[in-house]
C-alpha cells in the first residue's frame, strides 16, 4: 500500500505533483514503515557502503540498471529480479536519494518509471542534505526480505527517446540540452572533470536550448521553488504547456534530473529523456550538429 | 604473468581474486580507507599534482622519484569518492618503493586483472587504468630529468 504523501512542505505544495518529493523529517519519521522502501543510487558504486540511511537498499546504475552487454536497460525479467532482490513490491512507495544532487537518484526514478512503478519519489536534497542535517547513517547491512516483483515489460514509448525519435522531433518541438556551456558550444565533449566518454564530435543538437541541469538546484541542494523553476523553464527557455519536449545530456543521467523537474514539478505531460544523449549523437554518422552558443537552425525545415 | 608483476601488486590482485565477487567491493572499500594523506609539503600546492581526468571524481596524483630511482606515489580524492580512493590506494601501495623501471614494467591492464570489472563496471575500471598510465608517465618524465 502506498504511504501517504509528505504535505509538510510549503515548497512542495506549489509543484505540479507535490507527492513526488519528501523531506528528511518526513522520511526519518517513517523509516521501517511497511510499504516504504528507501533506495540509495549514487555515482560512486561504494559510497553506499561508507554509510547509508538505515534500512536503505542500494541500486547501482552501472551494474544493476544497465544491461551488461547491450547499451540498454534491463528487461522486464531483469527488473523484476532486481526489485525482488531488493525487497520491493509493485505497490510499495519507493523513496530514492543519492549523491550529486540526486542525479543518479533521478536516473533510477526514471528507469523505475519506464517499468511503470507507480509510487516513486525523491528525497529532496539527496544524500548530502540528509547528512548535513545530522540525520542517522549506518554502515550496517540492510537485509530486505525478497519479494515477488511481477515481470512488467518496459515501456519506452512515452518517457524515452531514441536517436530516431530525436531526428523526427527536430523542428517539431523544443529540445533541452542540460550539459555544461562548454559541452554545448562544442569546446569539449565531456563534462568538466569527467572522463572523455567517447563522443567523436563536440557541439549540440540543432535548435536545442542550453539549460544546465544545476539551474534547477537551490542553495540547500534541494530543488528550487515552483516560481523559480517556472521562470527558468517557461520564462527564459520558453517552454509551453502542450509542448513535446526532449531533454538530453551526455549519457542521460543529468537529463533525468531535468526530466523529473519538467514532468513532476512543472507538470509538462510529454517529456522524454534521450538517454543515448551526446555519447551517441556526438559519434553518430551524418546527424546534424551545431557548434557555438546559439541553438542554431534545423537545416531540413 | 605473476613473475613479471611486482610482489605487492601481485599480492593485492590475488587478495581480490580469492574473494567471491560481492566481497571484492568490501575489500576495495578497505583500501579506500587506507589511502594515506599526501605529505605535508604538497598540501595546498595543487600545481604540483596531476589531475586524473579519466576518473569521474576529482582525484590528483603526485609521483616522486628519489635520487636512488625509487618511486613514491601519493594521491588525494574526496571522501565521497570511495571507489576512486580505493583505486588510488591500491596503486599507491603497489607502486611506492619500486624502482622506476619496475613501475614502467607494470602492465597497463593490471586494473582489469583484479576481478573488479563486473562488480564495479568497465567504465569505472578505466578510471584506474588512467591513473596507472599517468603515474607511469610521471615516472618516465621524472627519471629522465
């Protein structure tokens, strides 16, 4: 049974779906409650082991959410086995948190959503805020009782964009590039401080607007207020209700963060994450690329 | 393979390979806790350290070669990056005390021989490979000088 939503925050109440976020207070008071599973998902595969929220289970994006051979996510059976192992039932409330302002937590949430897991939320501010607030952390192992999670086929049609979808989308709707300005203008192919992950060309997809993911993050590491987010995405980037939107970054993790903001906090109904992102587009043959600080025109229209 | 690899690096590799896969992560975590602080003379001198750009986390290495040609490797990485700290710790322990020639003879695929590729992911292991290759390049540069 889903756990009630967190109604304690005035900030959350302004969002399109207030129930998609929880505060540290709310979560701490409910740790161990039946029907609630806490999941940590980090960039660093060992960070969970250095200390995690009591009872939380780890889900690693590299080794658990991705298929080990094909560049894709696990299939329905793989997902069912994973969630069964983690002690998650189909109707459980899942609260995800992680490092880097919840990049990987948002990525995990997005993958859970591809499988139609209904009640999946983020801990606002993620791991760092929880620790900064002096809340409990343990290195004690979590030993969830395995569950029988049903095999549900992944539905990529609504939330995920493939390269072909992006090509078809060019000129038909807005694209949001959430990478750093240096990646956007083509002066580098990976995030500052990130490894060169095999994109052969630099620049951005024509017509894409640059809205770096971190613009959605407040000083305290949580999400900015509804008014601030509306100003950034509706005001400055010009997104409008009814738009079909595609967001991308380098491998789809930072754009999951923006996807979460656009979908759950601002209420856009048709937002897809292009997880192939720059590591695919920047190496694909004969796809259009624009360099420089301007979005550029789509040559075909 | 065992006979060309310096003893300490071979020991570390065997230590990992003897464990079942899930326990290897725990051992890597123990290594991450053992990463020593950089010597005081390097503190506050980021210009003396080399950034390992292959790693996702900000990790810097400093490799010294003394008058006798003996290598010492130091590294810094944030506490929030235990995997990277573990990699750095393995290399610092394995390379420090070797001669420059011994360090240069360490095979570039040593990180892939630790049995961690599946539990940590190939992309993450490539960060350790980057660290090793950079350490070797520093040794080459500093022993030529």
